[in-house]
C-alpha cells in the first residue's frame, strides 16, 4: 500500500527452490515441510533500517522454528491483486492487508479458514466472523504534517483548500492503497455521505500533487518539506517519526465536527491452497503470542490486537496521547467491501483521476 518496491527477507536456495516449484504444481507433503514461509503484506510493519516489528518477529520466528520468512511488500490492493493472479499457482502462505482489502480477499476465495492461537483474545470486530482472518496489529487512520513548516497542524478539512497547500498536499490512491481508500471512508463519514465527500474531494484536487500508490513514500516528502500535509496511519507514521523528526500526526474534522478516526488494523489470513500451509499457521500463531503482541507498541509503534495484552512502555503512553480527544467511529466494512469499486469510480469521476 505504501512502498511499491518489493523487498524480500531470506533466501530460498537448493532444495527449497525445488520445493517451491513443486508447490506451483499443486503442492506436496515435502513442500509443506520446507523451511520457508512466504508473506504478502501491506507495508508499514517493516522498518526502513531493519528495526520494525516485522524485522523482530521474523528474526525470532526463524530462531525458534528454523523457518525462513520470504517477504513481499506492496499496497493492500496490490497484494490482493497479485494473489488473485497467482490463484492457479499459489505462491503466498500468509496475506496481511488493511480493510476493506482483507474482506475483498475473502470474497475472492483467497483465504482459508484458520483461527490462530490467541485469536480468542481479539475483539470480534477485528477478525473475520468466518474464521479466515484476524488482526495482528491494531492501528488507526490519520494524517501527517510538517511540524517545522507548520507550527500547528491544520484543524479542519476546509483549511486544506487554502492556496498555501497547492502542490504541497498529497494522499495515496483510493482503491490501490489501504490508507488512500481510508481518505474516502473518513470523508464520507465526516461530511455525512458520499455526495458531500466527493464534492469536497473535487475541490481538494486543486491542491493535490497527484496519485501515489504508496502511502509510505509520502512521509519522507512531508519530513523534508516537499509536502506540508499527507495521509498515513498512526502506527506507520509514529514508527517513521523516529528517523523523521518533522512528522506530526493529526486528524481532520469538519468546521462543525470533532476530530475523527477509525480502526485500520493489519489483518492476516492463511492463503487458500498455500504451498507451505503448516508454516503459515505457525507464523500466524507466533504473531499473536503475548511476547510479540507486547512488542507491537515498544518496537512497532502500534496497538496490540489482543485485549489481554496491556502495554505500558513509553511508546504506548505516547500513542495514547496521540489518540486523546479523537472520536473513533466504526465503518460498515461489509458495505464498503460490497461497494468499493463504485466508491473508487465516483472518486475518479469527482477528481478527474
């Protein structure tokens, strides 16, 4: 969703490469036992300098199990589309995306039913009712601004229409990026409906730099002052702020409303007909273990998916402060999943994108 550059952790050599080839022909018991697991994921959990939550989890998982993690990263929509193209020759074992793309993946038959150990501690709203996916990191949608250029963040959506933001504002592409889709979701909520939201986004387009398939690439531009404002999410931007000191997180409101946000969790599922299904299950179990969930805030800058894990580290305290005073609403994800293409087409029509 944020970086287009695909990265990989671990190498598949020798017999493992042969096993991967065999799985493309329908899989085999020996392939399932191969010491590798392939993860297709939205970006944000892997650190730029090897210091992200994924980096630690994958390192600890390999140490414990001997299973190497092959990691492929892109936008939520991009990862789902790739998995769809590969349905006849499945490559991924675990798929991690933001809503509504995890629901979209389920609707396209990409996910197998598997409820990881510990998922009983995940709230019902943060996992699939059919048992095909569960959140592994909780998160919230937000915006970022350059703290050096703007002494205080904008307060309202309407402020972003000001001429000082012309070519200094950018948000990632709805329908491609999870956070980009979230812009439309939040605007529809804040303005009270689709038509009002599209009318606003049409006006905003005069200041928008243009489309971006990657939300993660916007943060460095904001930090450097190339942009003053962009969209993002709390976990990713909080983690990025460790090396990007000019990033500030904020939540737009309408002139008559309150700052709002909504949960935008990293949701993980076992891929249907995964070539290394057993290893995928082990990794999902591992991600939800209490130790890894405790590190979601201390290392990843996010929120634990388990309600029985109470983080008290410095990051957890700072994150609570970021969310203070923000009204949280719950989108109708089934409606969004059903009508996503229509909303995206309406956005394209409104903005001329």
